[in-house]
């Protein structure tokens, strides 16, 4: 066997090796990058269209052409129909449990209603509604999530902390049947391409693949807007106790919406609590160490009822359950023939602090710490106790 020796300039050789290593590493990670399935729409009427002259590709059922500009899906009674923009007179019946795939090569994404999305769309026709699932790489997904969950103008280190927390949270959700995660506050907010900016993309890119772990498993990386001074222990809000989700000092005092109040009239309370005939008195039964209401007893015209602070927050649609109550008299002049008579109504005022469940990372706290020059890793390790930050590995699931 003969070998031919070829002389290569030293500088060119070094550059080639560096290029190969960078390209190889990127390709390996890209090929193993997890995909995420995000529920972006749940409705009975749906409009999908391309952003430009580049057509959409549709698959999953026999149509005259698989290249289209836009489509509309409608669910009426037990029937689901579809028609295309170019021929609205031709209506197709979709079968129950039908699955349609829509994708595009256009970097500007696909319009679903008033928002644009990258990646692939899966449409599922269910008995009562139509689901739209956006499938895309976790890193592309996060560049929008960060901008949806935090203002892009916030300090970069706060955005990086959000990226790592959101990546961890999303990967922890993987494994459901039709989709992995919701696009609303039920999980974490995802507004598609509308929330992606250069700065949010930079935050995601500079933290690529990094996740939070505890004992070599992904943590439940919960976060919220503002805790009102102290974050909460997980077991005080839910049944599960996580060592890494323990109460710590928050730095959210510069939050302009830190303190708030909400007013309820007698009529509103009667509609919200019909079984006990509204609320005339509230007795706080116990509170957490951070001052959040755990349980209350409500007294109305027809009796009383005990309820948790978490459930009361949901019923009254409050920002948090770090709350106190007071009843105030509201005097009103009511026309009575040619005169006026004074009517006195007792209203409930809820005085509150913070926004969200209060567990895990406080976003306003992260912003304050980042503004003081604190790096993302230290921010995260303040709010999540005894965690480690590592590149994602499937064994963490």
C-alpha cells in the first residue's frame, strides 16, 4: 500500500481542525436537540396562512394539492370542515381523530390566528374542539418563551436565568400523549415568533442546553412574577415538598406593581359564592411563615364555608394569596321620586402583595439581582437551593 504525503501550510491546518471541531460539535448537539410539542390553540374555528408568497405544505388527507396559501377549519355540531383560500366553495369533511400536518420553509413562520410560529404544526380533530400543536426544537422555542415571560429590555443575566429555568421546566414536562406543554400561564407563556428578539435569542444561545438538576434529575423549575419579599415553600402551596423549592429572600421591592388591591361589591360576591349568599365576614384561620393565607372561613347570608387560600385566589382571580381583607361602606345617592335617598353598601377590599404562586424564582427578584451585576448562575442558585447547572442529558429525565 502506498501513501502520498501532501504538505499543508501550518496555519491552514490549524484553522481546518478548529472549523471541523466546531462544526462537528454543533452538528452532534443539533442532531440530539430535544423537540418540544406545544399546545398553541384549542378552539372550534381556526385560520392558518403563510406569511409570504412561499406556500404551506399540508399532509394527512387527500387534497388536490399539498401546497396552499391558507386554510380555515370549522367545527359545527358533530361535523368538522376545511376549505382553502383559493377555492372556498370546495369544502372538505374531516374525520374524527383526523391529524393534519402543516409546515413551511419560510423563516417568517406560519400564521395561526394573530401569531406566527416556526416549526411544524399538527392539527388534531377531537370530538369537541380542534387542537393545534407546534413542534420545534427546544432552543427555538425558548427564544420566544424568554421574551414572552420577561420584557426583552431587562438585563441579559436575568434573561439567561429565565432561559435556563424555562428550558428545565419544559423538558420536565415531556412525555404527555398529544403535546408536552401548554403555551399559557398554565405552564409557561409562549407567543411564537412575535416575542423573539435578538436579546432573547442571545440569552438562549449563551445558555444552550443548560438545565437545573438536583440529585442528577431535572428539577421542577417553577417561577413567578413577584413574591412580595419572601418566596414560598412548595409544600405550602401544593402537596409535594421539594428541598430545592424552599423559602428565600426576594429582591422584588422595585416592582411597580408590588402592592395592589381589588374591590368586590355585594352583588359580585353573591354571584361568586351563591351557596352561602355572598360574603359578609372573612376569618383567616392560618397563614404560612411568609404571611400567605392558607385557609379562611367565609360567612355569608346563608351560612359559612372553609376554603384554602389557593382556592380563594382562583375564585376571586387575585394576583397572589399574600392578602388581607377589609370591608368598607360605600354610600350612594339613589333617585327616589323627586328626591334622593342614601343607600349604604358594604364592599370587600382585598389588599395584596406580589404576583403569582410565590414558589421558585421571582422574575422581578432576578431582574434586581442582574441589575446589580449578579450572574445568572448565582441568581438561579439563590432561588433554587442546592441545585447544579449542567448540559442536558436524557438521564436527567
